[in-house]
């Protein structure tokens, strides 16, 4: 299988090349050259374990990774999860299921992709004898998941910049209490925007980036999307036959990465009825699916901070298919979005996508209501997905984070303080963080000293 860029200006590359490069050199995002029809295989895949299913599915795409290697990397990636089903599907009501995606090492769904990506990077370094220094800026979840993907891997180091005092205490502990020598959590004296600007400055210095084999943590790696398609497939296969043809996945959404992974699976022949895009008050995607206009706006802080996003970086992948797989049209539309901040679709497939947007007040009320009705606690991101469930459909709500990551919001809504052993254990470990000024020179000096 070869991978093409949404902007069509680069030659197709292999899976491992697409993973190593991340963003295509023409500024586009990688996608598989074609999507195999997996419908004839579904019956045979029904009883596979999560790791087995993942191997069968990824083998269709990672065709240049030897099968025994792929199998080993997948097993290693999901051995870090604490639930035997990896992604347990819980039925909580007659037409309502929750797919729990928070049993990985950082208790959020990003572990599904970043554990695998970390192992793929580690294998590539082993293969080519080179090393890699991963650099990223985070406001919380992504940084923690990326760190845990690379923890202790030979020939790799990871440097994560975050705004000192502005990530939650638990998120900070997830980044700073790992005890791993190749993890460097850098608390900068500034905001998340400052951290992102520093990152841009550092990558803009091409000599420095090349000298230290710097690579960016980003949400757009194609391996992340494909790794996420697997849990949609796993959940669908676990449904009773009677529910399968009427199911809608309800997905708490920020960058459109998670829900796109599900939609892509549908394009491979899995008969999923629909997807509901659940946003918080940052409603760019809700507006898109109700008005057919994509228009970015200012970001507002909310109780579901990992969805405080007003540009959806994976959206370009969807656009590619919506524009009949025509890269010239993708380039034109992306240019238009860049200059005007907006694009209006002539035709948007409303039969497949629906959407909702929840305010902070609604999030709190939903957490309380779900707890009262089902004795089940959802985190603030997952709560957004419970707004306006479609009574005509069987809904599978994707639970993207463990409630114990957001104890204050849960306590305010239910009076209870949820806990998780992984988080309790962190509290007894020393915090190792490096406080640095928000200056590129200081960060570069730090990286130079510790890069592998
Ligand atoms: C990252 C994140 C999201 C948003 O996922 P996207 O792929 O950006 O749509 C939702 N919930 C949680 C808990 C997250 O960490």
C-alpha cells in the first residue's frame, strides 16, 4: 500500500516513510492510495482479540513492515493497557453503549495511537541505526500520551514544552513523574501559545532541527488515524447482529482526528449508519454540520480542555474525499480557508454526520444526570456526547478520558471524587521538571545538552 498527499504534489510513499515524515512535504496530509473493501472479512474477524484484530487490520496498510514485527509492536503497544478487552464496550441502557477508551497508561484515548506510534518510531531507529528527538508543545493530554509512547525507548528522547502552572496537577504529574531518563518535561514561563511559538521558532531553524534529528509530535500522523479505526471496528464486531445496522458512533471531537478514523472505516465497507460529532462550546464542527460552513473562530476555555480547538487539523483529510479525491480542489479550498478563515460546502453528507455542542453548564448537568440514571461517571469530554442522543438509533458513545483525570468537574457535578490506581501511584513519585524562560535560545541549549 502506498500513501498519497491530500495536496497531490509529492510522489506516493510507503507506510513507514509516511509515518517517519508525518506531514507531507507539500503541506498536505497522508492518506492511503486506496481503501480496501474489508466487508468480506468481517465475519472471520468477529472473535479476534483486540491485538489480533489490530494486526489483521493494520497489515492491510503497513505492507512494508514485516508481519512478525507488526505483531510484536502491536502486542507491546496494548500490553500497557489495564483492561483485558483493551477497549471494553459497556451496555448501559437499551439502545446505549459506552466504548471505554481510557484504560491506557495516561487514561485517555490518545494512548491507542501514541503507544503504537512510539513503538513504530523505536523500531525505525533500530532499523536505520539513527536516533530521534521528539519535540512537542502541549496543554495537557497529548504531551502525556506522547511521553508514555516513548518512555525508556532506546535511541529516542522526548522534549515536551508546557506552560508552567497552567496544566492540571494530574496532567503535570503524568509528564513529570515518569522517572525515565529520555523524558524531558520543560515548564516554560509563559502561555500555551508561547510554547507553540517557541516550537515553531525551533523547527524553523532547519540546521538545528537536522543536526538533532528533531521530529514533531503532531496529531496528523497517518498511523494515529489507522490505529484509531481499529476500536470502531472492534466495537462494531461486538454488537449483537440486531444492533449493527442501526448504530451511530457519538464522538467527543476537537481536531476531527478521532471521528475521521471511524468515518474512514465506514468507507472500507463496514455498514455503520452514522457519526455524531460532539463538541463543547468551541463549536466550529457543530456549525459546519448544521450550516455547511467551515469557519474558524476564537477559542474559549471550557470544562473539556482537550476539545478547546477552533481549527480541525484532520479536517483536510475529510475534505479530500468530500472534493472527489481531487488534490487541486483541496489546495484551492485550503488556500481559501487560510485567507478568509472560511469555506462553504455546496453539498455536505448530512445523512452520515450529525452534531451537537454543549456548554459548561450542560456538561455539568449531563455528568450529574448520567450518574443518577446509570450509576456511571463520565468525564467532561465524554459528557458532551450525551447531549441530544438520537432515539431512533443505537448509540455508542466514545468515552475519551477517565473521569479521575478531572476530579474537580466530577465533584462539582456528583459530589464524588473519582480515582484511578495509575493516578494515585503517581502522587507518591517525585516531580522532575525543568523550568525555563520562554526563549528559543534557552530551549535550544537545553536540547543540545540532552539530545540523543
Ligand atoms: C484529544 C482529546 C479529544 C479530541 O480528539 P480529536 O481527535 O482532536 O477530535 C477528546 N477528548 C479527550 C479526552 C482528548 O484527550
